[in-house]
């Protein structure tokens, strides 16, 4: 566990470094502004005209999220299988070296789109396609698909392989063995992650309003420019509501799948399938999506102009040394945010999880039961609010009380990521096998002993896998907190794209992709050390 101690030391060093170069860190009068912002939460704007605008913007945001999620799931499921060790380690007639080369090639192929944040994809696509509904769909679908492929491959590799290997031994093809031996066992986790992707797409569609996508993000931007906090909270409540709806939909489907009805056909599951098929059709009609835009001569000509301007890549005004310094700031910010988020997510995950589904005794004193339920609801509400508020808004709030620098950006990403990791960890805990827990209780173990010796060890590998995955994502999300002066590659890249310096932007993008590759291999090594 040397890597765990090393990570903690690195995070402590990052915190010290973040405050060492600043004369002042905290603004004494900043809490008044924060109080004004949160005070507006109890008096949002609710007049009819504004509510109508919010509803129309909500439908637009959800439509982009649905289409982006659909594209990402197609890319992610196919890519997840092809990037899994299970696919390449068994059943192949080629040599071990060729199998390793195939696995590495597919993983590297997905690193490039995964290493570029959806906001950057939006800016690039905006320069090629112009203001078009296809921009936010592709900006969400391409990077989300690559991320989904990575996480899906890890979930597949974490699943027991005995049924898969047994089918291969009986002569089944790798495809058949994967479909019938591995994917069914991983379905609950994959389904949970699919709904999580949808919830993330809602937030990304909100953030992409900054690049002309419209919807809730665009309206939040207008309200922030005029400091209309009451309007901002109305719009944020809309984001929270649709995030809650996605979360409830996910939880309901997972519970229904685990407890099928006696008739064998659950109307809720059937209705969910029909709704899942109808939503993309409605979304295409609502936003007026036209795929022909991507194939038009104008788009191809614009793409050619962008790539011609970007090649050959150049260094910015600060040269290579600036690139190295900004890359270091990006890593420091991501490590600090990631460690805080992992600790916070793990602490809130177990209170937020329905561990009664794993066999915890449901009887007991009514007051104790009420306390457990209240704690679960409060934990879930806290996680929902944390992840529903986009990182730029958290960054601006921290900027009220902290001077510009790494800390506001790191704390903003940490709070946002706590909400995400807490949700993923809670659902992972709910998906655990309840038989070992019931066996320990049957032998007289206390609830504390069951939790320490059955729940925590079983949940730890998935918790760490999600934490390492979010570290990689946090590196990309430093792009969206550049507004607080946190620095890093994200801020440099935004400035280069705004100045149409595509050659320097390509160099900065390459540096971000290299960081993504490094974190990818490092996280894989950490996971292997835990097996």
C-alpha cells in the first residue's frame, strides 16, 4: 500500500504548495457574498414568464443530454469490450505479444478523445460546424463515449470470469462468451453507470450553454452576468430536479431488475424501455438535429482550415517551460481535488446507500429506523446538490472567499466530484452480494463487525476504481475552472483557442493527452496492486 501513502503525501504537498506562494488566501468579507447567494435559494424567481422560459430551456438541455448519452453508450459498450483484459487474455489464437498490442492499441485510441474536455470539443466543433445542434451532441458523445469505454472495460475486468472461461472451454466464441458469461454479471454496474452518464450529460449540456448550445446553461450565464441570484436558483433547481429524476429512474430500474414480478414482466421496466426508445426520437425533433450538417462541404472546408492552422504545432509565448509549469499546476490541482473528493465521497456513500437491500435487519425501534432513513435521504440530497451545481458556479462561490489561485479551482472540483463519487460509491455498495453479510449475522456478528469485515472490503476495489477514474476526469475538468485564475493547461488552452492560435492549442492538447495516458497507466498499476 505504498502508493496510498504516496498519494496522501502528494496531496499534502499540493496543499502546501498552493498556499505557499500567496500573501493572502482568504477574503475576510467574502462570506457576505456567499450568504447573499445562498439566501436567494429560499426566494427564487417564480413568475409565469420566467418559469415558461425555464421549462423550455430544461427540455432543450435534456434533449442534448439524451442524444449525447445515446451516442456515448454506443461508443462505450463496444469500446469497453475491446479495451477489456478479459477480451484479449482468453480465447485468442494469436500470440500473447499480439494480444497485448491489440489491447494497448484500443486503449490508446480512446485516450485522445477522453483527454479533451467536452467544452474544448464544443469550441473546436463550433469553429467547424458553426452554431448547430450537432455541436453539443458530438461534444458530449465523443469524450463521454471514450470515458464510458474505459469504465466499462474496468467493470468487465472486475467481474468474475469463471462463466466466461467455462463457455470458452466449451468452444464458444469470445463474442458469445462475453455476451452470456460476463456482461450479464456486470449489467447492474453497467446500468448504474449508464444512468450516471446521463446525469453527467445533463450537467455537461448545461455547461455547454457557454458555447452557444442554449438551454439552462445559457440562461444561467445571462443571470450571472447581471448577478440575478434569484433567477440562478430557479435555473439550478431545474438542473437539480432533472438530475434527481434521472437518479430515481436509475434506482427504480435496478431494484426492479433484482426483484422481478411474479408474472415475469414488470410494467415499470417495460415502460422504461419504451421511454428510452422514445426520448431520442423526441430529442431529435425538438432540437432539429440534422446529421447532414457534418457531411456538408462547408464543414469539411472549415475542418481543413482548422487543421491547416494547427499544423505544425507550435509553443506558446512562454515556450516549453511554460507548458511544463502549467502541466504541473494541472496535476497538483487534480491530486488535491481528487483526494478530498475520494474521502468525502466514501464518507457519504455508506449513509446514502440502501444497505437494507443487502440483508440488514429491517425490524427494530421505529425511531432508529426513522433516523436511518432520514440520514440516507439527507446524504443523498447533499450529494445531489453537490453534483448538480456545475463546477464553474462552485468556483465562483469559492472565489468570493478565496483569492485567485489553485485552491478555489481545486475546492470547486472537489465539491463537485464528491457528489459524483458519492453517488457511484453508494450504488456500488447497494450492488454488493448480500450473502456474506447475512452469513456473518447468522453467526452472531454485530452490525459494526459486518460493516468492517464484509461491506468495506467488498466495496473497496470498486471505490478505488471510481476514485482513480475521477482523477483522470478531474485533470480534464480543470478547463472549466479557469475563470478563478487557477492556471493549468485548461486555462492556457482556453486562451489559445480564444486567440485562434491553433498551433499552440494543439501542443497544449497534446500535453493534456499525455497526462491522461500517464494517469491511465498509473491507475491501472494501482488497481493491479490491490488484486
